[in-house]
């Protein structure tokens, strides 16, 4: 709903106001993603506590012990997810920095546009002076136009240099951010994969037909927490 409103406002806005709408929308979506990750971690942590509570209430020792250890694994998974969420926030930060520099470039672009507009205005005034056969005024206007053109050319050069530097900066930032995110995702899935293997091993301790199992049996088993 909020996103639809934002898009509607942009559609009705004058040209230029939504110049960086794609990047702004991306940052907003990244913010939503990070918030969703945090909500997942909170919900998962709550589920782990309830699993622990459930396990401790069971009469069957095997279910009780396995549930407790599963809860420990869930807490480890939550910790891994929290670390990934922090890395995702750093990934988003890179795009915020790109937007900040983009806005600085916008200011340089505004100066260029102002200089170009001044040249156009002075040229119109100079043409109007010629029609009135005011030679003195026309000569003064031509000199003013020449100065304005020089300033416009200088602003154009500054803008082109700044834009080139920005494009290089943006490419480096985005590339580094994507590589960092990829590394974080790879590590996250690897660590979760190890936990999943351990969870499978734990599950095998619970027999289809309940049988007595003592704490010594669990201690002598091959299961070891990672």
C-alpha cells in the first residue's frame, strides 16, 4: 500500500523530482528485507524457547533430551541469521552511500543547467537589442553572452569530470557490495547446512516405538554439538 502511494506521487511529480526513484525504491525494499530478517530472528528465537519448554515437559527422556538439544541448535541458527542480517545492513549501506554522492553530483548538474539557462536568456536579450538597433547595448550584451558561454563551458567540463568519477565510484561500490553479500550468503548457507545435518542426526535418536533411554545412553552416543 505504502509503495503504491509512493509510486503514484512520483507519477504526478514534475520531471526531475523522481530522478533517482529506482535507487530510492531499492533502498526501501532493502530496508523491508532487513526488517523481515529481524522479525524472523525474533520469531525463531521465541519458537526455540517454546520448543525448550515443550521438551522439558515431556515424560519420555529421549524426546525431552532431543528437544532441548534441538532448541540449542535453533539458537545457534538464530545467531548465524543475526550475523547475516548485520552483513545485509552493510550491503544496503553501500547503496545509501552511492545515493549520497549522486546527490552531490546533482548539485554540480544544477550549476551547469543554471549556466546554460543564463546563456539562453542573454542570447534572447541580445537578439532583442539588435532589433532595436541599439549598437552600444548590443555590443555590451555580446560581451555578457561571451562571459556566460565561458562559464557554461567551464561548468559543463566540471560536470563531465565529476560524472565520470562518480560512475567509477558507483561501479566499485556496487561490485564490492554484491561480492560481500554473496560471501555472506554462502557462509550463511554453509553454516545452516551443518546445523541441518546435526538436526537430522538428532532426530534419529527418537525411535518410532518409544524405548527407555538413559542419560548415559545419550552421553555414549556419537552425537556431538557443533
